[in-house]
């Protein structure tokens, strides 16, 4: 079977490469993936794979049944949305949509899942169980397409016993993969703050309530809250990415708006931190005569890779790629809405290397010059298919 999957990954690579080129050159933003979803649906229909469209807006759920389909079920997920970035690459398949780009590899993820679907559909008489294909919208935008698809029943009828997802990783060479069992990625919550003071002349600060000065106290003080209230063994990050307020050098404004993000690896501390953040902001503003409006909507939870499933998947990957081509990943404070699935079903979120062998790393994800060594898609579709069959037959 392992040789069959390798051969089919090679056989279907030109077609999957063309699919990636089409999706990459026609990127669509979160929850607007209408043409992308229609294109994927056309491919599944052409291959005779039954599927449902319009899940959570633009999501697609496909089903491939092997022998004895009720015996076991595994889900494979790929995201479809692009980012609001102007592409700087000059490839023939560069984005044709101004200001929109597949800079996080979701075009690759969808293409790899289509390739795996083709392989699994070809071999369905050689494995038992059911494979659920999840093409998901809106990974890059709150509240995350995963949460919406779960609400619409994507993890039911049939309920998967495991779920896998892959993600491009330009820090590893093409032909390799990476795994990490247990806690892998952080929760990701957005923070929206408005400080309302009293504007006036910059030369008469005693007649005002200065929201800019108060915002400075809040930014520095909140760092103390995180470092003093959190268990030092729990990774936590609080970052402010935007402050907006003021008009001129000699005017104290009425209000300041602040946008930030809080991330951690512990769900209990996550919500405790929300309360500490809100209390500190409100108390600081009150002490200086200002009013605060604070909103911290719950974003993506932390991503937990089921240890037993991930250890098995890592060992299966070593069989497929060779032991030296499988790496242990470090924890990351970035967020991923695949985490929603892992809080319902044992999950494994792994990486495929996308950098050209022996070449210098050039561009990270979310960069206008991000691209991949497309041979990595052979690894992606092959591992998707191999791990799926191994899980179903184990």
C-alpha cells in the first residue's frame, strides 16, 4: 500500500499542481470563498466523490466509503481562505485579485486534500471505514470557520474518531514533515479597548483627562499583570498592534482606541487573564477620571494534539518518508482554528516542509513573497492518504 500511495502521489502531482495554481491565482478572503468552493466541488463531482456544499456558508464536506464503512471514521481538514495582502511574486500563477493573496498556504492545503481524496477514492476497496473530507472557510477570521462548521454538525453523522490537518512550514525543506504531541499552539483572543477622557489644550492638561497618557499606563501595566499573575510555566503573550488617537501636537483628544491580542497555552488561565485585563483597564481609567470600554471576544482555543494519535501519526510518517525526514516541532504562540476540532475529537495537526532543499529560507507565511517548493504537495497528499489508511486499518 505504501508504494501504491507514493506512485499515485507522483501520478496525480501534475493535476494537483494545476489545481494549486488555479486556487492561488484566484484567492478569496475569509467567508467569501464562493468560487474556490465551486471549483473544489467540480473536482469532487468529476471524481465521483459525494459531497455537501454550503456548510457554514462556503464549506464543503465530502464522504469516501471504503469496505465496511461503519467500522471507523476519520476526518481530514483543509482551509480555503486567503489573506488581504498584495502579492509581490512574479510567477505565472500569481494572484489575479488585487490586495488578496494565498500567503498562508491554504491553496496548498486544499490541493493536498484533493490529491489525498483522489488517492483514497482509488484505493477504497483496500481499506475499511469512512473518510470525511472537510474543506473549511474562514480560518483567518474570527470566529473561525471551524467553529461554525462544528455548529452545523460536521463532526456528526458519522462522527469521526480522529481528525488530521496539515500546514505548510517554510522552515523545513520540502520532502519532510513535523509533529508535536500534546500542547502545540496557543489560544488567540482579540482585545478591543476604548478609553474615553476629556479633550482640551495640550498646555492645560489639568483641565483635561488625557486618554493618551492613560493608554501608556495601561500598556505597561498590563505587561506586569501578565508576568505577575500567570504561572511562569504557562506561556503567555500580550501584544498591542494598534493605538489610534489624537489630531495634533497641541491637542489632547477625547478618546484613544487600542487593539491587541492575548495568547496562552492554558484554557483555565486564559479566562482568568481576561478578567485581570478588564479589571486593570477599568480600575486604571477610573483612577484617572476616564471611562473604559473593553471587549475580549473569545477567539480560537489552544491547539492540543492528541498524544496517542500524534505519536502513531509521527511513526507512520517515518515509515512513509524515512526517519530522518520527520522532525519534532517546537511549541508556537500562533493560533489556528483547527483547535476547535481538537476539543471535540482526537486530533493531529502536522506540518509539511515547503522550502527547497539546501536553499536559504526566504519568506515566512503572511508575507507578500511567500511561495513553496511545489514538490511538497506530493508529501502532503501522500501523508494525508497514508496516515488515514493506517488509522482506519489499525
